[in-house]
C-alpha cells in the first residue's frame, strides 16, 4: 500500500512540471529527433523517485499514441520525458506526430502504483476480485503479456468484456484460460 501513499505526494506543481516536460519532449523530438534532455537531480524528490508511467496522446478524441512502462526503472521525470517522445514518434500503430498536429494534441499521463499480484482459484474467482474503474491489469502467460490502464474501463465497463479484450491484447484467444496465467493489478494517478 506504500505506492498509494506515495502517489498522493505529487504536488500540483509536480504535476504541472510533468505535463510541461512531456510537451517539451515531443517538441524536442520534432526539432532534434530525440527526447528532452534533463537532469533528474534538478527536480523535486517526488519527481526523482523511480516510478512507472504511461503517456497517452489523443487527437480530436482519437488515440494518437500511447507508450509506457510497467516497472519503475528510472526517475519519474525521466520516465515521462522518454515515454512522451516514444508515444509521439515510436508507437508502431501510428505515423510520427507532425508539427501540424502538435497544437491539437491532448496529452495525459498515468503514474502507476507498484503492481500487486492477485491470487485466485479460478477465472470466476479472479473476475470477482477485479475492481471496475479502479484496477489497471497486467496479464502474463508464458511469452504473452498485456496491460490495460484503468482508463480503459471507460470503453469497456463490463468486467468480462474488459478481461476478454485484455487477453486479446496479450495475444491470447478471448476464451483462453490456463492455470499458468498470472494477473497483477495497479492503480494510476492521472494528469491532468
């Protein structure tokens, strides 16, 4: 539960800095072909903490890019800067963001808590433990892995639909079940 406690310590100024840094990193990508260069040590302790994040880009309400990491591997400020650049220029589902699109981009950040393993005895038992609108889920089975951020509940509010689509995203059949499936949950702090 420490992850939830720490999440509340991002100040409004920290959130503003993260969002501005994401925007500036995309601009840096357009101008210099690389993410914004930063020194994490010049930021608040909260932004220096190793945290995982996702950066989502939308254009006129449609997804335009989304890249992130699930494990905290670098300072939060650096994670956001790198993921913003990657969402704009390296998401394999989309062409790179253009200068003409940039003014109309909506940028949102999801700061992840540490993933927590869900213990379950059956698929029904697992589904009964999932908290719609709250949980982001990570499914892993062998080389198959996928995640849905909690924001996906807006498009898939039914637990069974959410679960089926998540299996599909992981490259598994929607009706797949195995005793080797591992599921973790996490929550996010969304910015803005």
